[in-house]
């Protein structure tokens, strides 16, 4: 899921199509992490570069806040050496994470809300999610469905797999579902492994929004760190207020962070990139207005995400979040294809 608070239009596509990239990449010709470079291009292991990026974000944040939670959404093939569920686990990558997210495991396939996911896709993703769970990662699944039978099936199937899940009618993620959370409880949630449910809501920003969240009993909240586009996060007092459920139990609050795409409504955005794109800047994602693919392995992009006082991760730390929910972690697939 990409946030969609954009003020620019798809007219930008035309501008981008006129620009040329200053750095050549290879295509993923073979499966897994093995790639054959085209003549005249350099070999880039897109999956390992993404693992390295996430590992560095995790290490940098945890040196500043021990126990900082890191969850990577989608691209569960990064968990194993080749992307095959039966392949060996990448241990260093696993150590950098507390959990993995998986959208559309059962419903909402290919950005189509309320559409069942093809069985073959579910089997593949499920096998990888189970490998994550076997390696002590919390699996957090989000299904996009509104038919009552689908919603019930989503929660039941995910629970049977040992996953915690969230079923929502729209991937815009603006609405708190009516009624109590699935497996509502008053327990204190000290680690991600303690959680039995979560709420994923990132496209709303107002003081009333904070009050609405405070009035819920979800064990984990995933929200946007920023109520506006000026780079000012929610205050530490606001985030601390969210860390208590309505029933008095302690909960965790995670900040959504896009690391695989640049978003034109963030504080770092420079409109001049459209006419004079830096080397790391890629094409517009046609499915998500205002979201541009990035060459995430390049230091210039990484500097927006971590490693300095004005970085995304530092802003999240300053606001008092318990951790981060990374997206889109399927960015390696984009460059491979």
C-alpha cells in the first residue's frame, strides 16, 4: 500500500518520459538472486541491495533506540537466498526484522479490492510467510475485502496460520472498521510477538484522527508519521497518548515509511527533480499518484531515509514511535522486471 496524499497530477508522466537515467541496471534474467547482466551494463543484485538497505536502517535505528521494531511489507522472497520457500534463510536479514507484512494474501489481489487472490499466489506467499514465522518473525497480513464472508474467512485463515491480520474494505486505509478488533484484549503489548491484532490506517490526518485512534483497543497501530507535508511529525505527546488502548492496556505504535519510492508530498521533495532528475530518481508508479520509483541502493536516496538528523528514520525516532513499517519492499521486483 502506498500513501496517496498527492497534490501533483499524472501529467508529470510526460516530463519523466523525456528524461534519461544516468546509471544503467541489469534485468533479472534468472530466478532468485542470480542475474545475468546485459552487455554494457553493470550487475546489481537488487534483492541483496534491498536487504542491505533494510539491515542498515534497522542497525542505525537500534543503536539510537534499542528494541526499535522493524517490519518489512511484501517481498517475502527476500527471506531466503533464492526467493524459493525451500531455500536457506538469509540470517542477517532475519535478524534485522521483528516482523513481515503481507498484503492480499487471501483478498484484494493486484490492487482489486474484494477480489480473492489466486490460489497459486496464496500458496507461494503463504509458504514464505510460514518460513518467517518459523524464524520467530511476527507475520502481519492485510486483506482488502468487504463481503462479510470474506472478512470472516480472512481472519480465520490467517489465525489458523499463526498470523495476525487486518481486513479492511478499502486499500485507501482511511476507515476504522466498526466493532471490536479481532481477538480484542486488555493485555499489555510489550513486543510485536505479544500482539493479537493490528490497525493499519495511514491516509488520515487531523486531531480528531488521534482521538479516534485513542478510542480503539487494537494492539498495534500502523500510522503515517506526518499529519502534513511540511516535515513536522505528530508530537511525542500525541504518540505517547496512542500507546494506551481504550481498555487501559499498553500497545505499540509503528510509523509507515516508504523506502522504495519517493513521495511528492514529503518534506524532502524537490519539484525540480521532474525536469532534472538525480541519478537515483526513477519513473512514476502508474498505480499510485505521486509515488516515484527510486534506485534505493544509491547513497543519495539512502540519506533521506537514515543516517542523519533530518532523515526519515530520525524523525520517527524523535516522535517516539516504537518502530517502523517499511513499504514498498517489493521494490527489488520492480527493478528486476
